[in-house]
């Protein structure tokens, strides 16, 4: 089957692959989501979350759904049940369950499994590129009442995420930033100087493309806010647009919505300075601060 193989996959992608295949089986059998939910003593929305890989799977539920969908092939059933068990493996972020909202844990799983990440940033430096002190300043801004210990743990999450960039098979990261990101001295001038120097180092990595949309460009199509588009190596897993909000996040995976955001990202990339010119622009701003 398409997902069989020996290459390692994170639990988030495994859930998405399993959910996608369950949806195909359900639709082929002509079973409505309501009936599927009733079969496993759950709601229609639970079936939707399962099919999008947003929740874990119980082996009993998977077995019951396969039976309902008329899937009798022993090999197929064994593969699906094995996937359900593997998908239950907690990610590294599970140790931070007490401080991370569920919607952000989903993103950490997606980010860790993506093969390509395209991101536009309007206010802050992209999380994978932040220095420790910059990350601390951003964390304090969003968690003013948090204890020093909690701030330390939240910063630890941000820094642990960055191991992706030095992993054996890092994702390709294409980041476009508004000039405002570089001009806003988050954490103070000393912190920002170090952050700009770090961005120059990151821009030199072979798996990173970094561009800046200067103020001189005028308005642009993404003036409404930051967003990321994640692409996965597995053909069963759709591209996903991630938009973080104050107390939640949007995950868009319909083809029409993803295509629209990709169009905006392509336009931004065309309007932005080239990677080489962006690096020079970064250096110029660093000298001004």
C-alpha cells in the first residue's frame, strides 16, 4: 500500500495518512459520517477530526470502521491497525503538554513532518530562525503573567523546534519577511543586533531561502497577517496552510484555499528582494541599529 515502507514518519503524518485512507474507504462504501460516528460511539465531528489526522486512533475504532466499510482483506486491516498503533506514539512536545495548547501541538507535528515550509512573517522573525534571547522576548510579550520557569520551558520548545534545520533530512524552508520584522527591536537593540546577525547565518544554509519585502515596495497581498504553507513528501497528505491567531489557529487544507495562499506567496516572493539582495539589506539594517 502507498504508506508501507521502512522510512520513519512522525505520529502526526501517520495519523493523516491513516485518516485519509479511512475517508477513502468510507466514501467508497457510501457510508455517511454520521453513521460512521454512530458505529464507534462518537460524533460526526469526531469522524472529521479522525479523517484529517487531528486526533489519535483507538485500534478498536479503526477495526470497527474497517468492518463497517466492508474492508475484509487481512493484510490491509493489519497495515491499518499497525498504523493506528504507531500513530499513538507521543511527539517530543508531549512533555510540554501543560503549557502548550492542543492546536499548537498539532502544528509542531506538522512542522516536524513537512518536507517544504513556506512562510510569510509580518511582525516577528520566523520561529525556526529566532535566537534564544529574541525567543525569550517574544515569549514574554505573549505571556506577561507567566513565571520564570514557564517562560524558560516555552523558550525551550522554540529552541527544540530548531533542531529541524540541522537534522539529517531538513525541510526546505522559504521564508519571506516584511521589513517591519527587521526594524522592530524586539527585546531591545542588543538582542535585535544579535538576531539580525543570526538571520544572516541562517540565510547561508543550503536548505533555507530568505527574502525581505521592503517598505519601498508599498502594500502587498499578505498585509492581513502571517501564514505558513506546509508540504509533505507523502502524496496522501495534502498541503496545509497554518494561520496562527491569538488564542487558536486555522488549518486549511482544501485545494482552493491552499492554492490561493500559494498564489499570494508566489506574488510576495516576486515582490521581495532576491535572496542575495535580502542578505545585503539585512546587513545594512544591522549597521543602522
